[in-house]
C-alpha cells in the first residue's frame, strides 16, 4: 500500500492511500478457495464446484468484501504507521473511477488530538466548603415531607375550592360530541390548583359538589402529545364522586409507619442522610469547579475543531430544548443567538479540560475496571425494553467509540477524585445558602476568597457557570424539563389516576422557580467535555467507504 501525505496543517491531516489491485484480488482468490468446498450446485459433487463458477456466482460480493476489508486495514495501518491519534473518526472517500482490476485510491482526512503538555498537578490548592446538617434543617425537610403526605377528609356536600381533592369520572369529547380514544376514565383524583392537568380543567371544577354532573370546555396545548388533539377545543362530561379537604399535616409515629418504617426517628435519620448527600454533592460541585479553574488557567493549547463543534452542538441542542419551555420561546432563542459565540468558547474550554483530564488519567494509571464497565452497561441498558437491552449491550461491546462515550463520565470522575487526593485541601464550614451562592456566583466565590485572574474569563462564560448546580454540565438542580402533556388520547386512565386525556402538563413536577432557558440549559464553563478517555478510531464501515461515502 502506498501512502502520500497531502495535508499537515495544525491538527488537520490528509492522505492518499493506494491499495494495489493485486492485493484486493488476492483476498478474493483466498475467499473463493475458502468457500468453494461448501458451495452446492446441481451437477457437481459437494466440494467439486469449479472456482470459476464460484467466482461467477459470488464474485461481486466477494470483491466488495475484499475491498472493504482492504480499506479498513489500510486505515488502521495508516494510523499505526504515522502514530496518529484521531480526534474523531477519519473521513474516508474512495476516489471516483474505481473499477475491478484497478488499484483503489482513497482520500483520508482526519483531525488528530493535540500534544497535551504535561499538566502541573503538584501545587493544587482547594477549599472544601462543608455544610453540617442541624436539627432545624431536618425538621424543615420533615415538615415538607409531611405536607406532601396530605390526609384528605371528606367534605360532604361542600363546594370544591382551590386546594381540595375532587374525585371524578369523565368522558372527553370533540366539539362535535364524539368521544375520543383514551378520553374516558373513572375515579380520577383532581387536586385543584396543583396545575397537573391541561390548562383550564382544574379551574372549572371549582364550585362542584359531590353527586353533581357538569360539562367543562378546554383547549389542548399546541404541543400536546396526541397530534389529533393538539391545539383543539374539547369538552369533558364530569361526574363528581367526592370532594375532600386537606387535613392538617401531622408529624407523628403514624406518618413513619404509614411509609413502612419502624419509627419517626428512623424517618428523621433517612431525611438527614438525604440532606447530607445533597450537601456532599454541592461540596463536590464547588471543589470540581475550582479544580478545573486551576487546570484551565495553567494550560492553553489548540483543540480539534470537530470536537469543539460536537460539544457546541450538544450545548446548543440543550439550550434549544430548554427555550421551548420558556414563557417567550422566541425571545429566549433570540437571546441565545446573540451569545452563540460565547457558548462556542464554553465548548472549546470543556474540550480542552477533557483532554487535560485524559492526559492526567493516562499518566497516572487511572482506569475504569471491567466490573465498573459492566455495571455502566447494565445501568444504561435499563432505558430500553427487555427485548432491546441485550442488543444495546452487544452494540457497546462491539463499538469502541460507544464504549468510550459510556465510560467517559465515570473516568472523568475518577480522575477528579485522583486530583482531589493530590491537592492541598483546607476545610471550612459554611451554610447551604452560601455554598449555593458560591456555585452560582459569576466569580465562583461568594465569600471573598476568590483569588484568580478574572481577565482570563470570557464575559458570558461566567453566566453559564451560574446555570449548573451539577458538576457534569447538566441543567441546574430542579430545572430539568418538566413533564410535557402527551400521549393522552392513546392511553386509557386507570382508576384513581391523574394521567389520561387530561394528563399532567409542564406544571407537573415543575420547580417552584424556573430560571431562564439560557441559564437552565448551559453547561458550566468549568465542566470538562466527556472526552476524558480518548476512544480508539472506529473502523470505517466497508460498504460506505467502498461507495465513497465516509461514515
């Protein structure tokens, strides 16, 4: 195979590979020799079919397979011989004009990973802000929990008010009086004012009494999951079964035993553990931000544009998704567009940090074990149905890049933990409010201890930092997209359900305070892109490569 380098500029490389026709033909001959004893043809004894007939019958397919295999091996040889570290899968194109019996000429383009300078990790200094869990915090959480476990008392013939629980049977109909699929249900509990049902439904139940029948009119949201109902007017015939009022929240042993616990003290212990876990997560987020700040400030090198573009696209898609949940989506999108380049800089920073963490991990023997990888695959497979889980696991096992993507977040966490152990860490107690403010503040510190140079920060990147209460670049805590109203007409409600044709809208499970889309979706500028473990280059699929279409 002949190799000619045609481009070596920055991190971009391009080559022309020439695979001799003789090498391809040799593969075809070897394959014919291998399969001939297995071919059955009328008029010939088993295993005695002449090679020329085998070639006539299967030659085209064998030639295609031989070409594909030659291309795959050629790319791998190129990567090995030139000691390349592809940032993404190489683009492979079969030059036009190839025909059987001719040499195959390939154009290969790729971006390589940069030579990352050895990161300085010997003088890392971090402050660990810790929040002790006091009795007042546990009591406050216990009160919230008790408020959620409402006890409902029968209100008799009292008219329903906001805050009451009304049980109804319902039949949903189009405006021409035809009942629609999935629009009929019994014993559905409607908590007036909870905002779980389509707009206008709960409000029209106010004033209803047990035994009453009434008809209400609603308009389904334009983005409703059942397309035949989206944006349409409809009516619901309601039969009011009962009206109940919320009883006072009571914190006692019965509250705990109703949950299957042994005592109120056990419930308090569980809530305290939950609060401690939340505090630990905030502490880790804060420390990771400061750690990555130090790494970013000390290193500046070119990163592959393709990796930056992929990271930017991921950020942008998340932003666009969050914008759809804003009161004014068009305004949110316009604001995003004005800051597009700032988000691109965030993507570049995250990719650079990911490469730094990868370099640190590889230099210090950080690994994800087989057992850990198996656990990751099993966890990820749970999002699929039982029939698809094994297929997903096989896909990850066979695709190095898919495996690397699945492994990267855990690998990054292990590298971060390694650096925490290496750093000089000082502890300081604070309050949860101060810790959250430190995470969300533009300069990263709300307590006056910030010391690094702000001039190194881009003006809008710090805004994005506010958004992420999580350390992985996800939306801020409590700001995940709320459950949209969808599939109502396709799903029949079960008894005592709040689903069905009046399935919860975005108000269901939504946080009390919903930040703007820009802040909700943008990953923290400090968070490394999930590139902490470089994946081996994936072999180009043979048929696509042979057809001149890079995978």
